[in-house]
């Protein structure tokens, strides 16, 4: 016959129907012989369970998709975090690199400062050594000087000089420096003012390294002239500047010279035993190329902006250096002196040597400066006043002696007024004349 079919309990699960397969009496109650109705009921339950499973599967699929979406979002967040972290690292690295570069630059600046300090210390040590050597060897000074001066006859009648000194030369002798300026005539009384102010400025100590040309430019840049009604100030001046420094030898003196224009200077060396004097050097007058009218203006310093630039390429010509000995003589003068001393440089050299030897023979070396200065002044003044060929001009002559081995303690200035009518040199007078004598004081050999 037919085998009994297993029927699942309406209240049990599908797995519970397996209990009917168990042997023994315990399972006998679970075996039920189903009819057709029960069979249909079992199919419905299976369908329902399938639907439930499909629903659960669909729910699981949706959750899976959500998990996938979340996974993608988390992955994007992770990438973003990684990029942010990487950017932060790059930024931090860049900042660190900038900081390192700043530290490197700071280190370079500190090293440069250290190098500059070391250079400054080295220069300071060199200057101290030079000062010590100078103190040991003695400084170089103009130990005595004679200055003769005379104004151009009739200049006081020039309307341009009304109320102003009719004398356009200016000079200063101060320890180791001599400056002589001659105001150029085209500027009238203003050239005289410019010459005097320039001499005063050049004689002041200036805290700067450089040659005499650079000092001249420096002084001109800082000068202040009285206001003029004209729009163009043509005030200018020729310049001779002499600066003494110790040489290598015990009695050797180095002369640094600035020669700008037709004012000149000469170096006289003495040979005391045969009483001979030799003119070792006479600076040449320096002129520009001739103009259309044939005039040759001298080199000259001026107040115009950029006036000195034209001479910067000629410094090798304008700046000279000569070697001398302690006791040698310097003669410096404006063009009015030199042109009345001789017609050319050869005649001027000869006159200096002849007159120096005459004075040396008559009065000896001790009176050479004053006696030679007096004779040179008389000769040139007489030629200017009484000769038809003499040049009518302001006349200044400086005769000075160089000395090494003396301390600089200043100079004593004595002025003997020889103006006609007893007028002082600083007053307006038809003939401006005077003599100035310098002698070092407190000097120790």
C-alpha cells in the first residue's frame, strides 16, 4: 500500500518535520497521514516562506547596496583625508624649507657682519700701527711759512666789488696741509667768496678715506654760497692743495698734490755744503682746449651741478706725488705771482734757484724762508706795478719749509699789515697788501 506522508505541524518549522523520521515510539505521534487539503496548505506555506526569503534577500541586497555606497563614500573620505594629509605635509615641508632658507640667509648675514667686523678690526689695527709708526718717526708739518699778498691795482673801482673785498685769492696753511685758491675773474667778487669758502672747507678735518680730488668734491657738495640774483652762478676757482705724509726713510716726506688750473707750486731741495738749491719740480699750468676766440680757460672748481665730473677722467693728470726730504722748501703761488716771476716755466725755475742761492749765501739756511719770500714778493710786485709787460692780477706767494720728526701742536699766525695808509688787509683799499708769517710752536725735534 501507500506510505504515510510526513506532515509538518502548523505550528512547527520546516525542519521540525524531520522528527517523524526518527525511530521509536516518541516519533510515532508526529507521523500524520495527510489528506489533499493538508497538501495544499503545505504548498501555501512554502510559497509564503519563499516570499519571505525573497523579501529578506531583497532587503539584504538593499543593505548591501547601501554598504557599497557607504564604502565608496568612506573610500572617498579616506582619499580626501590622505590628500589633505599629503597637502599639509607639502605645506609644512614648504614652510620648513622657507624657514630653513631664512635661517640660511640669516647665517649668511651674520657671517657677512662677522667678516665686516673682522675687516674693520684689521683696518683699525693697521691705522693704529700707522699712528704708532708716525708717533715714533714724528709727523710731517709745514714748520714755518711766509705769505706775501697783493690785490690787483684798481680792482676796488670795479662796481662788482662794491662792498666786497677786492682780492680773489685765498690760502690756508695748517699743520700738514696747504691750500691755495684763486677765484677766476669771470665770476667777479663771487669767485673770491667761493675761493675763501673752499679754502676754509678744505682746511677742516674730514672723516673720509680718499685722495685730495675726492675731498675737493666732498667739500664743494657741502658748501653754501650767498644767494645770487642771477639764475646762473659762474663762481669758480683754481686750486693747489699739498698734503704731507711720512715716507719710508727717516727724513723722507711724501707730498700729495692737487693741481687744478694755472696756480702752481715748486719743490726746492737744498745742498747746504756748496750752498746750492735745485728746483726738482714745478707743476705745469693746466688749461682747457682753446675757445673760438682763442682763450684757454684754466682748469677750475665750480659750484655748478656736475662741474667736477669733467675732471674725473683726468685725475692721473691733476693728482701728483713727489718725494722730498725734511728741510726742503715749497713755493706756491697764484698765476699772478708766476706770470710776473718769469715768462715761462724755464725762466721761473731759473729765478727760483738763483734767488734761493743768493739768500742762502747771504743769510744762511735759518732765514731762508722769510728772506726768499720777501725777495720773491718784491720782484713780482715791482714787475706788476712798474713794468709794461707785467700782468695786473691778484698776487699771492707762499714760501714754506717742510719738517719731519716734530709733533703737530698747531701753528702761530702773525700778520704784518703793510697796506698803504695803514689799512687792514680785510678792508677795501686801492692796493691790498700784506705779509703773513707762520711758525710751528711747541715743536720738539
